[in-house]
C-alpha cells in the first residue's frame, strides 16, 4: 500500500473506486451463485416429492410391475436441477478463478454433463418406446 501513497490523489481515488466496484461485482456474483444453487436444490426436492407421491400411489394401487414412469418423472427434475447446479459452478469460477478451481469446474462439468446426457437419453428412449403404444391404442379403427 506504500506505493499508493506516492500516487496523485485522483489516481488513488480511481483505484479505490475500481476496488469497490470489483468487490460489489464479486459479492453480487456470489449471491447469484447461492440463488442458483438454491433453485437447483428446490427442483431436486420437488422431484423427490413428486416421484415419492407417484410411488405411494403406485404402491397403493398395487401397480408395482414397472416403475419406469416414476423414474422418468424424477429424471426430468434431476436433469433440470443439474443444469442449474452446473450454472452455479460456472458462476463460482467466473470471478478470478485459480487453475485449481478451473480443474474442479472441468471435472464437475464433465460429470454433470455426462449424467444429464444419460438421463436425457433414457427419457428420450422411454418416450420412443411409449409413443408407438399410445399411437396404436389411440388410433381409431378404420
């Protein structure tokens, strides 16, 4: 800080304003990251509650032969929550990241993107398998 005292007052004020602006931006990004993480956690909680409700109804009706619909309902919520969590991870490294943080983000991004890819693929395959059945059942006899 000694070198700042040797600078003219106008330059010191500019440096101070820059530091305050940078601090404000960092604080805003950290709050935004917390908000995005919270939204992701809420989506996961809603998915668990929704899938749990579907499971209870299936058990009450003794329709326990196939839980694919319940798994897919939960998978939709998890896929959406993974996107939010990845966004939060990106925000955390947006402010002066270290190489260690970038490496962790890369690993997390690969894992979450892979999970999301396989969840999406499973949902798409289940939709394709269910679609022909619905088309046959819903098709009027000619």
